[in-house]
C-alpha cells in the first residue's frame, strides 16, 4: 500500500485544455525534456521507499487560472507510447509515461492560493499557483492542495 506521507508532488502545466482531456481519456503524459529525469528519479525513489509512495502530478492549463485535477504517475518515462497530442507539437517532449487520473475538475486558483510552497523557485515561499512546469511542491502543501481539489471537484 502506498505511503501518502512520503508522496512527491509536481506541478504540470499544459499548453491547452485539449491535451489534458486527451490524457484523462488515454492515461498518457509526456512533459518537457528537462523534466523527464526529475520525474524519473522521483518515481524510482518513491517506488523504492518502504512502503512505496507515489508521484502525484497536479495539472494546470496555462492561463486558465485553475487546476484541472491530479493523477498518479504509474510508470517510468519511456515506457508508454507517444500521446496523440504530443505528435502535433512543434517542440520535443520528453519520454512518455502512464498516469492514472484520480480527480478531475476545475478548481480556481483563488480557492487554493493561500497555500504556500517553500520549494518554489529560489526558495521563495510563493503560492502553489505560482510555478513552472515540473515545479516540485512541498509534501504538506501538496496534501493540502489535493484536499481542496478533491472537495471542489469530482473523483473518478
């Protein structure tokens, strides 16, 4: 059984809503190339912990002002086929991997902007709504963010 106290949390930014909807349907994701080794290392460390823990990906579409839900990373990068949306990109994405969506919905940033992420850029304690694609979120902040997303969205 996974250990929620040692889960790792990461912000995933998507260029558009269609990519997130497609991912919710096919359970695939690929991120920017520079994020791939970070997520691979986190996944391997979480799976090797005793008991194992999960890598949680919290999704936000650029300029949406909201989170669209979260998913659990279920495989290492490079173990899945390219997502359909990635085949149309003008930039190279990292190696694709499988994810399992837990909760989907539309949770406005104003509902969770009070949560601070001490892991944000340069160690500045900024809101969890501020971050780049692949930004790790502190475990306490991640659990609190998931609680709000779960309460204001619907679980799959």
